[in-house]
């Protein structure tokens, strides 16, 4: 599991400019989205379709908020 995390971090660092800080926010957004899929697994079709994108948008707003 650590190897996967390091591979993802290395890939993200290669995409981001050198002077721009890399935060774990991208990983948190991914985890929140997958968590929505897991929580909605035994729910109705509407909830299964709506919960993961909702958590994606909410976690993007929370973890990757632009601060000037």
C-alpha cells in the first residue's frame, strides 16, 4: 500500500510545477470519492448515482480550495 501511495505522489509531483507546493489534498479527494461508492453500495440506484459525485465536489471544495 505504501508503494502505491509513493507511486501516486511521484506522478502528481511530476505534473505540478516545481515552485508549487504539493499537498495530500488530491489523495483525500480520491479517498472521499471512493468512500462515497462504498457507502452507497447497498443503497438505491439514485443514492448510488448521486453520492460519489457529491462527495467529489464537496471534497474538492474543502481540500483543494484556492487561497490567495
